C-alpha cells in the first residue's frame, strides 16, 4: 500500500462523513421541542464525529501496520455511516414538513415521537456501532507493535486489546441477531396510520443497511483480532529471548533461555 494514498483515501472518506453529520446535527438542533429520541440521536452523532476526527489522525505507519483489509473495511464502515446520515436527513425533512419555526406540529410530533421510533432507534444503534468499530481501529492503530515496553507490560497490553476486540465481536453478534429479527418483523408488519409507502420503504431500508453495516463491522473486528493475536505470538517470542546483563565485571552466571543440559560452569572471577 502507498502510504500517501492511504491517508488521502481515509481523509477523503471521513471528511465528507463528518460533513454529513454536521448537516444532520444542524437540522436536529433547529427542532426546539424535539422528542427525547431525537435528542439522544444528537449525542450519538457528536460521538461519531469525534471518532472520525481520531480516525483521520491515524498516521501512515500505523495504517501500514493495520494492513490493507482493515483500511478497506474502515472506509466501508465510514461510507455506510455517511449514507445513513444522508438518508435520515431526507426522511427527517418528510417527517417535519407540516412544522414551522422549529416547533413540531401535533401531526409531525406523532410521526417522529411514535411512528418513527423504530427507524430512529435503528439509526442510533448504527451510529453507536460505527463508533465502537472505528474506536477499535484507532485503539489498535495507536498500539504500536514495535513499542519498547517491558515484556510483562507488553503482554498485559496485548491481552487487554484482545479482550476488548472479543467483547466487540460478541456485542456485534448480539446486535446482528436483534436486527435480523427486526427486519423480518418490519417486512410483514402492516403500514402505520399516516405512514406513507415511502416512509415504510425507508424504514425497512434503514434496518437493512444496519444489518449490512454490522456484517462489515464484524469482518473488520475479525481482522483486528487476527492482528492482535499475531502481536501476542510475537510478544511471547520476545519473552523467551531474555538477555541478562550483570555489569562490566565479567562475573556471575548469565543465562537467557536454555533448553538443554548445562555443563562446564565456572563460578567466580576469571
């Protein structure tokens, strides 16, 4: 991979995604009497925006260590987040078309506060998982496999990172199961009162996108897990090659690791 092209590609994806988040946040903030579901969504958007800023700060050498598969899947996760924000912004415009001056009409409040709770929840969950996945990428990127730590500290850090990724994979699997069930229920559910066919199709599409994004995130987490497990193997090799130095007096018994019989030992000064 060309380091310059990696940085350009990541920034070229993350910056437009952040821009879409800012536009959606601006629309949400204009609704002065927004229901709690929309206020919670604003918090999720801010969190993802901060994570995207961290992603853009990952250096060229760190991307090289992560590998091409992680780079590609990170771009996929970021693009999916951007496209979902664009769709949600369009949907929000339809839901609030009867409102003025930032105050929701009774009809639009019912649409946003009740009928579209499932859509909003799906969007919120996708944002939360996007943050989880990209935070994992940034976390592993900042953990240099070439750092000069004591071996014990290195092993502890590797084990901690491995546990974090395994927890993220377990959370992804659980969410995938829930989303699969949700998508099936949506496909057979009756159309809500005041809900247009466009709204219904949009809601189903959002959950389908969430399902796809979760699947891609799992692949990315598996790549990160593979990398951190390889780091664990390297750390254990380092642990098996300890060199002890006892000063410049050329005395004492000095052994790194010995797997065979030891003979011809002389104690004392030469």
